[in-house]
């Protein structure tokens, strides 16, 4: 027999994934979370938690089924479409949506966007909210580049995609995200731009290591192509670039 007084019985919060799965309107659920509002069945806000959306995307990547990820992507796409269609004449989102956009973009950083949404993400790059005028805008731009690297717009040619990512890679903040997009187009295109990446991040060993590591699961043939490309660089930068390749070979 449970002797706990009725007034002290509090329903146990459900997991954030279960909460989304049980939502009648997935887009409305995501919209609330993007605005920092906790769904009633998840529990109250934790002052130590930076973002409920961060927690949601983390468990989604770890334990979400392909079907659930597709459902999240679709709901996120519906929200993004609705928000961007309400842009004002100055091509900027309304204040409340602008603040929540950072949270919503976390979804497309970790799971693929639908083809129509990836095209919309590419078009957003030209909006003022994604320009390079402020730290906040640059962060949004980087998130969009990551999303586009994961989900290439289907209506863009390989040449246009390559040109876009190569241009964005010139900025150190966007370099790795853009290089990931180049490598996703093809390993050969990634290798073609490897020196451009090195020139941008050569003072950042960790960034260069991450760039090289993008080829680690591509097999010996690709590794030899990477080594051949680097062997043709000027000797003063070749040794710096080869250090990480040699380190990886010993692992």
C-alpha cells in the first residue's frame, strides 16, 4: 500500500524523446522547445541545463530511430518554412523567431534536412540574419553551412556546391564545416581543396587534424591520394602538413 500523501505524488517526467513521440503536433512541440519552453511532461527547467534542444538532439542522435529522426526533420522543416515566409521587408526574421532560430538549427546540424528544406537553408545564407556582421549571425551562418554539408540541396550542381563551399572555407570560422561539404561531394574534390584548408588553418593544429581525419575511413587508396597531393606542395609547408598524416598512420 502506498502511504504517500496524494498532494506529494508528482508524475515522473518522461524522457524528452518519449515526449516528442507522444506529441500530437510535432512541429508545435519543437517550436516550444526552440523557444526554451519545457513541455509539461518533460518537467521543469533545470537551471544547470544550457538548452533543452541540446539535450533533445543529443539523445536523438544516440538513440533515435531512423523513422523518428525523419519525423523530427520534417517538423523542423515545417517550422523553418513558416518562420522564413514571415520575413519582413528587411529580409530579417521577427525578434522571437530570430532568438529561437539558433535552437532550431541544432536539429539540422545533426540530422539530414529534407531536400526542399536544404534548398531553403541555402537561400537563408543570403539573409541578413546569416551575414557576417556579428558574432551571433556568424554562428548561424556556420550552423547553416554544417547543415548544407550534411544535406546538399538537390537542385544545385556539383560545380555550384563546390564553388559555394570553397568560398566559405576562406573564413577560418567556417573552414572545417565548408571542407566537410567539399569532401561530401566527393573525396577527390575534398583532396583538391586540401591545401586551401591547410592555408586557412595551418596555425591551428587541432583544426588541421580534424580536416585530415575526414579521410580516415576512406581506405588506403584515398590515403595515398592525400599523400600524393601533399607531396606536390612547396617543401616549406609540406612537412607541416605531413606530420598529421604520419601520426594517423601509426595509430
